C-alpha cells in the first residue's frame, strides 16, 4: 500500500499539466520553425560566402575520390551484383546528369574518347569494362567556384589518376593528369512537409 501511495505521489508531482504540455508543444514548434529558418538561411541563399564555397570545393574533392572506388566496385565481377548495382546508382547520383562524359576508363583495352555516364554504368554492369585498380590522387582546385546565375556555381578540379598493380597496390605503373568539372546547383530537397531548394555538389565531365 505504501509503495502505491509513493508511486502515485511521484506521478502527481512530476507529471506535466495540460498547461505544461501546451507550453512544450509551443516550444517544440518554435524550435522546428527556427531550424527551418536556419536551413533556409544557410542553403537557400542566392549568394554563397567564401566559407561556403570552400566547403563545397572540399565536398567536390571527396566526391571525386569516392568515384574511383565506385567505378572499381561496379566493374568487379567477383562481387555480388547487388553491390555493383548500388555503386552504379552512386555513380549516377554523383554527376550533374547521365550525359556527362568520362575519359578515365577503358573499353576493350583501348582508351575511350567519350563515354557517357549512362553508357558507362550499362557497360560496367554488363561486364564490358575491364576491372582496373587505380586511385584519384593529388586532387586540387584548378578553377575555383564562380557564380553562373542564382542557381549555379561552376569550377574545375585537377587530379592524378594513378594506375596500380593489383598484386602490389602501392606500385604505380602509370599516372595521368586529368581535369574534372564540378557544379554547385540548387536542387529540391524534402524536409518533412516542406520542400526547400538547397545547394548540392555534382561532378561534370572528366577528361
């Protein structure tokens, strides 16, 4: 009996009243509204600050570095197809469109002058591209991001494509200097019931 009385006393003391619940709901709504405003202020602005441009350039470098890994997973016939398909999706989402062109892969052991992303993914998943080991290293900014219009910034990366021996990954057997276009564009992003236009980084042609 005493235990029951104690429990009821605790709930009576600490349970929120209707007024408290209403105050909490108002406070949570205010926090959510402030968060949305912060997101709009940060991502929906028409002009990017120097700090933001630097951050997006860093993101572009990371996307390019990740791309080398996605390409190798997609062309590795020893892996489960589900992993290869997922890598193909990641490659597709990395680029501005499926019509961007890559010159950093080979087909039938001959350099490909122009290979669109859509064809690259198709051929990769159909085992029509050789599986090569390489990395994208020494990635730097060749042309800094500059504003095109209210929804677009453009820049160029420069990097080394280092081909390595599969048996000795630390041994570079060939190295090529390449450029990669990259873009920062506004895209629709769903946040709960709202759709905001936020800045996102996409790669372009690689040559």
